[in-house]
C-alpha cells in the first residue's frame, strides 16, 4: 500500500464544546501552529453555532471547517435540523456523519448515515463517515463483520468517484473518550480491513485513494505511532483537538507519518 496515494487528514471533532468567543480563541491559537503543515489537510469540526465564526476566523489559512452532522433532506418540516445547502452556503467543506455518539444517543442508524452521506456528497460536502465496533462486539470477535456491514450499508449506492471524496474514520467505540487507545497494530488491522472491503466493493485503485482515519483517545503522545501505520492516514480527534498545542503535535505527526 502506498500512503502517498492519499492525503493525510487530521480533523478535530469538538463535539458539544466551545462558545463563539472560545471557538475564535482556539482557532486563532491553532492557525499559526499548523501553518507549515502543507501536506496535511487540517480540519476543525465544530458545533453548528460556531460554523460562521470558524469559517471567518480560518479564511485564508490552511485550516478547513467541518460540521458535526447534517440532515438528509434539502429543506422542509424537520425542526432542529440543518441541511447540506445551509452548510455549504456558510463555506463549510466537511461534515462528520454517523459518529458513535449520534448512533448511541440520537438513534442514528446505518440507513440514516447512508442518506446523510449521499445528501452531503450531492451538495459538495465531504463526509467523514464514522464506523467502529462496541467493546462486546470486539470481545465476541465480530469486529470485521460489524465494520464490513457498516461500510456496505453506509456507502450503499455511493459511486467510486464519490467515495474518493469521502473520508472514513475508524473509531472503536470502546476507545472514545475513555483514554483507552487501540494499539497501533489494532488500528492498522481494522483500517487495512476497511481498505480491503472497499477494494471488494469498488476496486483496488479506488480503495487506495480513500483516506482512512483512526479516532479514539488519539493524543500528542500516541499519534506518531498510530500515524506511522501504512493504512492509518489520519486522525479524528476529540479531547486533544480542544488544546491547540496537542492538536498541532498530532498534525505534525501526520506530516511525518
Ligand atoms: P476522543 O479523542 O476524545 O477519544 O474522541 C474521539 C472521537 O470521538 C472523535 O470523533
């Protein structure tokens, strides 16, 4: 596998954190720290309320902005939801879809992940689609079945051209916010499995072009080892993305990874 076939992508997922002034302060701190990381796509995925501020603060820099969810309909009676067009109109380029917290707390299913992914792509947004097994699924030794099912369902009907615009984040649910990181070998094993699944569903060249991230307690201390693995092309970072210096260390680990 040749890592140079795809872009390293480090994305922060801020989750439900930061008011607008706090968001501005954090992004102002991040910008100069990552300005030299030209070969890495650096993204901050922020709460809806921070998007406009974030797009303005990062204008002209190499930090791109993403949302944390998107609805699949274009408009209509969907109280509390946000459409893909509303995001692109703001200058948002990426969107996290199917995060395990949304699957766990907000009834997200592979079917709705699939609909959101297609809606995002149709509007020109790049989806960061999250997949990952629960601890008991890993203990039952069905990690590969779970991941294959998620990949098949989440990308059902997505063309080869469109999947190349997508990012896949492997986030083992047991590693999120727990301080328990998958070992670099565990992360590599599943990221390679995801690529093999894509090769079966599409073809090898398409699979080789898709950026696959690891997420789950990635931090300044463990990023370099995780990102050195041949199929771990980037990271989706929760807690550590809220600290400018730590986030910058992870971005620079990707430059060298
Ligand atoms: P942590 O990095 O806080 O474990 O969160 C990972 C995550 O859920 C990123 O989407």
